[in-house]
C-alpha cells in the first residue's frame, strides 16, 4: 500500500480548503447564505451604531471661512514688487566673480615654470579691487582658493603674509 508524504504547509492548505468547502455547502443547503445578511463583527459595527447620547455629534465642528482682513492706507504702495537682494547674496556673487577671474589668470600664466612675481602681481591686481571682502568669510575662502589653486596648478606656494599682502 502506498503512503502519502505531505509537507505541513501543504497539509494546512488542504485542510483549510476542505473546511471552506464544507462551510460553503452548509450555508447553501440551509439557504442562510445571503450576502446582504452577512453578520458584521462588533468592531466594524461600532462606527455605524447610533449615538448613545443624541446631543453628541460625531462630526467635527465646522467654521465659516472668512477672508483675511487687510487694511491698506493711502501711503501703501500697491505697485510692482521689487526684489531686493541682501548683502550676503551680493557678496557671494562678487566672490564668484573674483574666483572666476583668478581661475582665468592661473589658467593663462604664460611662463613655464611659473614666475612667482608674475603670478602674485596678476592675482593682486584682481584681489586689491575687492577690499570689501576683508573681515568676511569670503576673504578667507578666496585666500584658501588662491593658495590651493596656485599650489596645484603652478606648483607655487604663497605664505599667509603674501596672501594678506595681495589685498593691500
């Protein structure tokens, strides 16, 4: 006689399927299986029951929507709006311009190897026009850019004193 070996998962699926068919046939035979009369669990029915207290409403309170009140005087200008840039954005744009100019000078140094006096003079000609950056974080950033770029591109090294002297 042959014996069947079922895995536990397959056996569970088979038993649940047989149970479903038996329950389905039982409800059809007793004609109690009507989709409109399916009992609803209490958890689902709790939201649709009538309120115990008739004065309590499940709805959220509603408010009348009002437009905000804006009072304009004769002195108010209703004309076109003007975009005003703050000082930091103006300084940032100028710093970008300085960096672009310095980058162009470093890329176009004629002598090979680079002459330190020529590099210093050309960068000083650019930087000395922008004394507005002294005392800001852009001053340090531009100095670091000059030091790193000159060292990387031209194999020259400027000291802190030389970098500060460029701004004079």
